[in-house]
């Protein structure tokens, strides 16, 4: 095959054997049922263009025309894979490494025995997790990229934090995209099942081999039973030739606490969907975000928290520093259902533009049907203030350093929310590096 | 030490300084007084390197170096310090971290070795006494939520840490009660030496009871219209500025 076929054609090609498989299947249950649903949805859904309200500022049509290959195996040896992973201190973590979606056992290491890890490909199609869990939270019906992921992903992972267990070390999932041989389209698929009273930290770290062309379409479903606590991070450091569309969808029950921190530091086109259903009383959800589109990077964060039950709390803080011709989108939806009285929801989005050519489109969207609630939102975008700059410089601090101090101060309240020290140190050194290399 | 020659400056096409001339020797304290809008704060800001002002004419030399060609941080390196009338609150930047960065940046400029953590803390402790500043303030964000008096004391504390050749105190006395004023003045007086000089920009004679000037200059419409000794300040306190304004207007007519 000399002529490269577009991504859409590739997806269609992948779907053909799936259709055949499903036709042959005796019993359309479990995974088959979910995939069949995804197929049906794909027939009804369209890939978004700028005419779609939710995708107005995030162009993906060029990506869909690109000749990506779907999850080709990497040619890298385990040693090479290791060398190409981000420089993150993972000595005190449970490590799982995926390259182009494929699990690399040689590079992985689980320290905590109470963490249950299951790979989709090792399971029977009607395994209990397919019957009851996978595909039950993320919206296959409405989100075409989730439907694509559901239909064609083969290498998903299921993580269970059993009842009342505390996973001592963070679980670190490396997703390395290797497009150095062939442009790659990757479908990471995760299910995190936090049983009641459990506690864990899970970090998803996305990176790519320098300058290789990759496109990641990731879906993570999260389930928190009563009183479960989960601290979840999504860190994006893919290269400028790498695009990423990802959905994290969490469903929380009573007294649970979920924190998602999404940090996007590099990439080509990034679109993150974060959806949280607060389906129990006294739930707590934190949505923390930090993004730095420099160069021509585009970063779009769409978040939605749905207060379905009374007495829950959500707190969202998203901040961005934009440089060059970088662009960002922030869309924050808060739904408070009629039954969800005494809801307390807070949202804040703040941006600093380092260049006059950078831009942000921010849109808070609050839909409140209950009458006894506390909701607030705020949004600011502007250049770095001159007065603090002059103050610092008048004390002898050079311009570049003064700017860095102020930008770190700006990012400070988001970075402070990162509880895992190794993550915070890692992110801070990335930000340092980006600011050191930034020229106005 | 400092020579200002025929300095003209404007902001947004509005001329504020109209030919300032001033000579300051090491060891001297100069007070600059004048009614509101006479250009006192502009002069302080222009000397420190605020970029909003356009300089049309003139020269400012600090020990022979042309300040107007230097960035604000370079001027600080050369030994200029401006105590702000309204110190800026910077949430998220810790006072101590800021000071350490500033002290070492200035030392680097002066080709001195960086202070190690221990020496820095020792120096800080010593200088804290000088302005009676509370240790807790230093662990907080820079000026954030500080009272007026705390902010001004923090300015003098920074001055003590940076050891400038020439300090400009811009309305440091405004909004201070008498106790705070005494503390601030005491700090300034202790830092005085035959090698450094101070410019006190003020509205009120009161501060000059505590920081006694060698010379007093009256600024009006962007020019120094009268210079004298500390007695001039007393005269202004008694008679106000009107008689001087009249004098000027009569001579221009």
C-alpha cells in the first residue's frame, strides 16, 4: 500500500472485521454488546467540524484526513522504551507502560499487591467487568471519539482498588506514542474502579517520541463507590506533532471524593473532556487544570460537573499561560438538578497572555434547576500586570526572572493542589524549562 | 554622587517634569517637597526606570553612569533604591524568596558571590530588628494583606537588605501613625552612612523631624523652584506653598 489512506478510512477498515465478528457472535453480551452499541452510535454520529457548537474553536478535520495507522506495534526495544519515557521519578510508584497502546510488561512494575490490574485482551468477552463496568460511564451515544475508542480499542486496562484498601504508592500509567516509524492513532482505554472506602492515586502520563506524528484518543472511566477517595492526574507532554483527544468520565457515589488534575504542557491539538456525575450526597469533586500552549499549540478543556444529588461540593480551578500564537479553550459546565439542593459549586478560569497573538475562548455555562444552591464562577484573561513587574525589577531582579516569579505565583494555587510531590516537582521543572526557553 | 541635568519627562503627552536640575553628594539627605501634582512621584519613578514615562531631554548620572540608559534592574544593581509610595501586593511570591532572589540578583550584578542560605538568614535576622518587622510577615506573600505601616516597614527592610548607594523614599510617611513613622525613620537613619545618600520625597514636614535633611527642594510644575536648608521645610509647614507659587508666577510674568 503506497497511498496513505485517511484516518476515517482506517477506522472504517477496522470496523469491518468487528462487524463480521459481531455477526458471528452467538451471544451479544459483555464487550460485544458494548461494541455493538458503539458501532450503532458511529452510524448516527458525525465527526465534528467548526459548525458543531462544542468543537467551534478546535479544528480536527485535518487530523481526520491524515494517514494515521491504527496502533502499529513499536519497533523500540524495552531499553529504548525506557530511555524515551519522561524523566519522572517513578521509583516509588506502581508503573505500567503502554507504547502505542500496547502493554510493555518488561517496563512495568507493580509494587502494591492490593491493586488489581486486568488487561482487556486477557479477558473473555463476557467477563464481569465488560458486563457491568466498561462503557457504562463514558457517553458512547454522544461523543463520537468515545464511540471510536469503544469500537476499536483492544488494549484497555482495568484497575480495581478493592474495598477499604489504600494503595500505598501512586499508580503511574505511561502512555508513550511512537510515530517515528509510522504515524500512529492510539486508543488508550482505562477503567478505574474505586470500591467503597478505598483510596488511591493514579497518574496518566502521555508523551511521544520527539517529532513523531501521533494522535491519541484516550478514554478513562472512573467509578467511585461510597466514601472512596481517588486522586487522578492526567499529564500531557506530547510533542508538537502529536494531537490528543481525551475523555475522563467519573461517576461518584455518596461521600466519595474525586480530584482530577489535568496538566497540558505541550502538543499540537489537545482536546480534553472531563465529565463528572455527582450521584450521591456529600460528594466532593475537584477539577484542577493548568495549560501552557506556546508555539502553535491549541489546548481545549471542556469540563462538565453534573450535580444529581443534594449536598455535594464541586470546585474547579483552571489556569493557563499562553505564549506565541498559542490558543486555548475553556468551557466549564455546571449542572445542578432540581433535586440537588444545597449544592455548592465553584468555578474559576484565569489566563495570562504573554503575546498579543495568543488567545483564549472561555465560556462558563451554569444550568441550575434547584433553588437552594451556592454557585459562583469567574473568568479573567489578560497580560501580565506591569506594576508587579516593575516592582520586582526595581529590586534588581532581571526581567526574565521577574516574569518567571510572577507566572509561578499565578500558577501557584493550582500547583499547590498537586498532592504528589514527585508530580509537582516534575511539573514545576517543565514549566521552568518552558519559560526559560520562551522569547517574546 | 547623583547629578540630574535638565530632566524633561512626560506621560501620555502630558509634560510633568520641565527641566529638573539636582546635585547630590554622598552622605547627604535631600528632601523634595511640593504640592500635589508637582511631579514629585514622577521624578522618583523616572529615576527608578518606570517605562510609562517618556524622557525628552536631560541626563541622570549616578557616579558617572547614565541611569537613563539602564533597565530598572540594572539601576538597582548600580545602587539605586526606590521605596514605593504604594508597595505592590504580589500574591504567591513569598517575601523571603523574593528578597533572596533580589539580594542575589543585585550581588550578581555587582560581581559579588551569592549569599548562601545561612548567611542570608543571618543578615535577614539582623536587618529585621532595624525596622522591627515581624518574622511572620516574611513567610507570607509579598505585601499581601499587609497593613499600611507593615508595607512601609517592608520597604525599608528591603532597602536594608539591598544596601543601596542612593535611596529614594517616595511619600514613605503618608498614612503612617507616629509610632510607625518613628520606626521607619529610625531604620533610615541607622542605614545612613558617609557613603550613601537619601532623597526623601514628602508632602509633610513631620517626617523631616525624624529624618533631618541637609537640603530641602520645592518642586512645582515640574521644576525645582526653591532650594534651602531644613528651615525651608519649617517655613513651608507654616506658610503653605501659595507664597512660593506666587513668587514663581510673578517672575514668569
